[in-house]
């Protein structure tokens, strides 16, 4: 994460913020009353991470992924994870062509700019691993041949936090691969009334026109990578992450991957606000979404009703915030 070779200037940051807001406003035509959720999902993509959504059915998880893909003029696939889903259904398979007497690669559903893995915990561990390998490597390897997935590439995986029958829980090491974990939540009353009104006036779902291109997304991701993070902010990020490892209520604190994820996500949030530097407020805003799923309560703490949110709040209050003059 080098931010010194070619730092982002104010003009680039302002243009980033303008395009970011254009995408958010476009997606809001479909997803009503969830501006913060949309912004977090877009930040996740621009930080070149992946998103885990834990929520009940019917709150717009699929619509969010589809609307993002349409807004960036990208491709989109939805994979319904079931116990009988095979790894090759996700990644692809080599097919023998009798006419050419050669094997040809037939791409799986993961070859799209945005892939929604619906109820990923319903697939077998082997299929889950195939999906998560692509997320880490950005390519599929079959019979010693590598096939890169499209760029940009975002996986939005969903889990139902209520219904666990017939599911295979994601191991902690695999959950750690997601940059953020969020919840969409129910819309407010006014937004839900608007949803009901719109659904009664049309039979087909709304199709959005793109407001930026996938090339624009690549350029914006490059801006995120180059955005300035001061030494004081880096120290702040590391201090927060290390503090989680010292909590007696946890049997697993946040790994160094969490430090990298928190800093990178903060760069995306800062750029979305049209700034060329990261502040402590950017970091604090993202802590619940970037660090929460990387922590495991001890059995005693779980039994006592301790929550991850409470512990993170305690960590934030215990770590000194960098002075304002060191923020930028």
C-alpha cells in the first residue's frame, strides 16, 4: 500500500467523489432508504474487497448487487448455493470438443464483474472453498491453466442469520477473507410505502442505465490505492487491531489482514467524501463493518451475553485518537 510514489491530488479526489455519488444516487432508484449500505458496498468494491451480508430474506440483497452491476455497465451473475452445488458449477469445467479433439474451458458463474453468492453457507465446504479461492486469487486454475476473472471483481455473499438448518458454517479463516460484513435491515416506513407503491405499478423490475464504466471503476480503485494515509493514522489502525487481541473475552482477535483491510477501506471512504487523505473518523466509522466478523467470543463471554459491538466500542474508547494536526 504505497501512497507516496504518486499521491492523489485534490482534483482526483473531487472527481472520485462526484462519480461515487453518481453511482449511489443511481442505485438508490432501486434500493430505497439504504444510502449507507449502498455506500459501504461501493467502497468495498473500490477497495478491491468482498462483501458478506447477513440478513433475512426480502430486504434487497440481490437487488443491491444487480443495481451496482448495472450502474457500472458491468456483468452480473447470481449463484444460488445449495448442498448439491458442485465446485465446477462455480468455477467452470474443461469440456472435450470432439470436432477439435481438444479440451475447452467452459466458464462457471463466477466469471462476472459482480457475483452474488446467495446463502453461501448452504453449499458444501468444498464448494465454499472453491468460491473463496477465486476471491483471493482473482483467477480460476483448472488442469494447470489459469483463467482470470473480469476486472473489477466483487463477490457479495449472503447468509441468513435466522435459519441454520441444513447449513455449513463458514470457517473463521474463510470469513476473514471478506473485507466487510454488513446488514441491510428493514427500510423505514416511508421507504417501504414507496416500495409497495412502485411494485404495484409494474410487472418487471427496474433496469438501470450505467453512470460510469468498468474502466472508471478500475481508475477509481487506483485512486483508493494511492490515497494518503499518514503514519499517525497507520499507528491508530494497528493499535486498534492489536487491542482486540488483548481482550480476555475473545478467543480470537483480529489478524494483520484486518489491519490492512481497515486501512484500505478507510482510504475508499475518504475518497468517497472527495478527500485526498484519511482521518481517524474514517477509521472509526468502519470498525464495526471491517473488524466485527474477524473476532470470536470465548464461550464464557458468549454465555454472559457479551457482544462484539460492546467490545469494539470498548476498544475504540481505550485507544488514543491521533491529534488533528497528525491526521492528514
